[in-house]
C-alpha cells in the first residue's frame, strides 16, 4: 500500500500530518510512504529524517495525489486537489463534513473514501485517534498565551516595593476540552478566572481548576452522548448574552471556546459588551 503525505500550504501552519517516528512504524508494517519535500520543516523534521525512517521523498506534489492509495493530511483539500487524487483512494484529514457539502459531493463523484478526523468517536478504543480533543487542548493553552502577550498588563498579582498589582480577570466561555485547558493555563499564570458553560455538569470541573463557575439560569440544557453541548434556542442564547455581559465588562481577557458539533458556533459575544470592557 502506498501512503502519501503532502505538506500543508496554509500560511502559518507548522504542523505535519506524519512525523518520522510514525513513518518508521508504517514502513516496518509493510507500507510504502511517499512524502512531499518540506512536509516537516515547520515542525523541526528534515527530509533526511523522513528518508531514514523509510519514506520516499518527492518534490512533485501532484505525484503524491495521483499515486497514493491513502492520503494523509491536516486540512481539507481544495476541489482542485480532489480532482488530482487517484480514483478509489482513501483521504484522511479534518473535513468539517456538515458544513462542506460541495467537498463531500466531490469525493463521492470521484469515488474516493473520505475519513473525517472530527467524526472519530470519543471512545476508549479510538482514544489515540482523537485528534479533535488533542488539538482543542493545545488551542486552549495557546489562546491564553496569545492573549497574555497582547494584554497591556500582567496576569498574576505582583507585590512590589512600589505597590501591588492586582491579578487580571479572565472570563472563559465554554468549559469543554479547550475551555478547561484555557482555565488551567490562565490560573497557572496567576489570573483570576471565571468560566461559564451551558452544561451545569461541568461546574465541578471548572471549580476543581480553581476557577469560579458563573451561574446563568437558561432553563433545560444538556449535552450529547459524546459530551458536546446541545444547541440553545434563540431565547436561551439571549439569556446567556444578558447573563454574561456584566462579567465581560469586568474582564481583562475573554476567551470563547464554545462549539456545537457539526454546526457553525453561535455568536456569544456582541459589540455592546465588548465596548463596555474596561481599558
């Protein structure tokens, strides 16, 4: 079996769909690996490392698409890329299938089996393939660091001979994988953290990280069997916006992580509460 891995072309993307250590595992299992040159450059892996692991290196991107029986990548392909894929191959990546009907139709018309990483169930058996949770974890961490680097004050309380600086107030909306990591990171950096989630069952998790859980009465809410929040009604969304506006106004940082699986995320923060944030 020939497995192809093209490099990612999205500006600022440093991740690679395959690292040399995993290439070695697949080649030892009998697979042939075709790697586009420069695949791991952003992640610190050279072409030579991939070659030592048993991969064939090519500078021809179209060769990866046209020859491979399995194509591994991070981001969804363009319609042009799908046209270059070998008929009957398997394509694996993040796809956002519920919002990309045209893309899925193109796969079907070309006779390509597409596997969406978002659709891998959150179960013990497939835990090592739960790329969605692993990337959400990193996103929650990185968002706090990015926000802290742009904030015109420090996050922790600091007592100096010249006076005391109060800790920054951080408000995290959504306490899923990304939200909990954002809470934990902000707390480790010394901030005062408040969080909200439509699922009241996560209040204990928020509090266990040292944050305060904001109580907003939205009526009947719940979560899916995979732990995702269910979509709120327009009335519930309005209640949430009203319930959190004062907290937003008191915050130095607001991080939104809420997701509804397979649908466009709701707009949780509007212009008016943002304008009320203290400067």
